[in-house]
C-alpha cells in the first residue's frame, strides 16, 4: 500500500496577519493509522520542504495521542520537514491520496493546478481520494466526467457553525459547507466537533479534526477490500 498525503504550503490567515497552515492532528492521526497498517507514506506540498503547522493546532488543549507520538518520532518529523514538491508527484506511484485540513489549503491547494490534476488522475484511475475538515475544500475545482467531483455525492467537511465557533467566517475565502452544497454535493453533518466521516464510492470526507482517524480508517478499508 502506497499512500500520498498532501499538505498545504500556505502560512497566512487571510489578511489577519496571523499564521495558519495544516492542522497537526489531521496529519498525525492518519499518518499513524497508515503507518501501523504497513503502508508506505509519501508526504507532498506545493512548495516542498517543511509545511507550516497551524500554531493553534498545537495548543496544549488540542493535544492528542497521535500528536504526542509524532513529537517523539524523529523519522516522522524528518519526513514532514522534507516533503516532496507536489508538481513532481504522479498518481501512478500510489494507491490513494489523503488531504489533511487546517485553513491553509483554502488559499493554495484549492487553486493549485498540480493538486487538481492529481486528484483527477487518482479518481479517473479508480483510486480512493480522502480529505478531512477543511481538506474537502481542495475538491472545489476538481471534475469527473465533466462535472464537479462532488456532484451527487454524499460529502461532509467543516461546518458553517464550526467556522463560526472559531470566528473565521469572514476571514476564509469561502465556507466549506456552502461550497460543497453549491457544487451539487449531498452535504451531511453531525454535531459540531463530533467524529463524522462519509464514504461514497471512492470519495471519503471527514467533518473536522475529530474525524481524522475515522477518515483514515475508512480509506484503509477501501484499500484492503
């Protein structure tokens, strides 16, 4: 099993002057789900090298078992510090792709031509595509058979009310929930911050950071089926 994980290279939260990036739990939890199942993992980002970690995701209140494990894992840290350049990565070397969230992807990966083409290549080849929290935003410009990839699909992602709770409704370029609906996705959600993952065919989406482990687990199930 060869799994590609794609992280953001974007580190500015709109015009707020505050830093952003990827959400650490949304990388660490799936990383170990895959690792413990014996998968080979490659991590990529638009710029390559060390992707920015959203400092808020590393707050003491947000610590998880997977994050603690990552901080003791020198090999995993080295892997993260040396991500491949997204433009150099091709779908045919992998069995599936996973997009962690954080707010960063909403500014770079959403519009990244390499990312869009890569997702389309995975999906057209019959390979699973998974994304969690703000990760499903990267599907915004992805098409399948001439239609938005999410059209008619059961999907989830960070809810409008969760965005409101973190007071970034007016900062983000668009709201994940609204956009998935606009594209024709059959958007579903659970209570704010609850673990909620949806599988529709080869498309897997998780609602929020709590859904990172379950989204990764559902991806593994598809690969092992």
